[in-house]
C-alpha cells in the first residue's frame, strides 16, 4: 500500500488550529496560520510516487538513486535517505554511468532533469521513476511551442535553480534562444537594451553564460515570457508590463505580434502568496516563515512578509533558540545567522506563521509548539 502523505507528515496541532479557524489563542497572544500553506499537489505527488515505488514487493533488492533533491526541503529528503534512497549530487549525476546499473531505479525529482541526463538514464537501461511536477511540464511545452513559432524566450527566474536549469536545456534542444532575468532590476536592464536599439549587444556577455545563450539581441526581439513556477506572481506581471513598454517604445503600438506571454507561476504558488499577503495585512506583530532555505517559493514568501514588517525565515523549530535568540536566514548574506531581540517583550503578541509548498506539516507543528511555549511564559 502506498504512503498516505498526509499521515506521514501530519501534525495534530496543525489540524487543531485549522479546525479552529487558523488561530491558536495563548496566554501571551495568539498564533495565526494562513488559509493555504504547506505541501502543494506537485510536492505531494512526487513524494507519493517515490514512496509507493519503495513499498512495492517488486522493489526488494532494487537500489533507488535520486537525481538531486526530490524537493527543496531537508526534512523530506532526509526521510527518503532514511528509507535507503541514495541521493546523488551534481558531480555524481555528471558521472551517472558509474553509479547506476540496469537493475537500479533512477528517480527524476519534481523539478525534472536536463535532456542530457534523461538520455543517459535511458541508455543505462535502468528503471526510471519520473516525479516531475505537471506545472513544470506545462511550462516546457508552452515555451518549446513558442520557440517553434519563432520566438526567443524570456524566463523570469533564478538561472541556477534546478527547475530553470532544466527549462534551459529543453529550449536548447529545439534550437531556442533565451535570457533568464532573476529580478526586476535585471528585467529593467534587458528592457533598456530593447528600447535602446543596439541589437549587436550580447545578452550572454551582459547577463552571463548561465543566464543566456543569445549572442545578440536579434533572437529576443520576438519574445515569449515565462516564469519559473515558484516566482512572485505580482513581480511576474510587473516584468510583463516592463517588457510591453519597452517593445512599444521600440516598435510602436503594433508591437503585440512580437510578444507572447504565459503566466507559468503555478496556481499553488499564487494561492500561498495571496494567503500570505492576507495574513501579513492582518496586524501581525511579526511573521515566522518555515521551510528549506533552498526553497524558492518559501524564500519569496519571506520576501513578501518582510516588506510588511518583521519576518524571520527558519528551517525548523531548532532555529528558535530562545525568546532572545533566533537562528534564521539572512537575505543579505544568503546564509543562516543568529539574531538577538527578535521577539518583542510586550504582550499580547500576534505571530503569523507561513510555510512554503515544500514544507511538511509536522515541521510546521514543531515550530508552532515552540512559539506557543514562548507565548505561554
């Protein structure tokens, strides 16, 4: 029988708070959860596929190799390590043939793998378990079609994020030219190049070889825009506006034939961002964001929260050292750092708790218990 994902990562306290309307009243204040948080359908599906495969009688004696992290959450990845799955890192994946044999099972993570890796996996002759998220597949399909229609592709995302690395490989396979912009400033730089009219400029040189394979602006003057599925939806729409303005400045009102747009930020990401915004606007004294530091969608929830007040991004309850000290993600250094004076002395306090699409409920529950201890003293 396959794993019941809800039961494996379930938290009784999270269930109780949900049943109470998302609020946990305490002597020193209350903890508040958003309407939507935690595992999305793609994450649940990937975890369930791998767990069912491990549970099958036919899996006895089969070695399972995961090609990277199944999702960007250390607790989920550790769960599968505990079940005997070997997690290959970058160098090991590059040397795939020396690790896998025909009797093994190669597991493609939720982000997918590059076409080169997929081809080599098939050549080994091993079993293949593909847990790629459906939203990611739909992004590939639309972007490939755009290339076949003669468009270059603008990807709003992180150039070295697993998902975007795979998307780039899918575009290259059909001869596509692309540029990845990681934030609004990079999008503005690109738009300035469009409006400036110097088509000899090399995006590869201006933005770096990981961000573009275009040696001139020419392939990007018919442009299809997509986004990594975990980006901020509002920023995705702002990139669209900037691109439209730049093309209108360069080509006039008839520029629409040169542009195509697909809002590929997944629905689960949008829902979590909307729920997070609603929570942040509800007069919380501070926000605690729970998830893996490598998780793009959780990082963006932290961005949303800290734009509106004090917000701390932790991986688990261990990050809350005491009422005076917290071990949290520092956006400036992009590392875990210790911060003092994070929890105000005044009472009552309202603390909002956010969690990304790859955050297990049992980890969220442990954070809630730790916060409750502090608000009960």
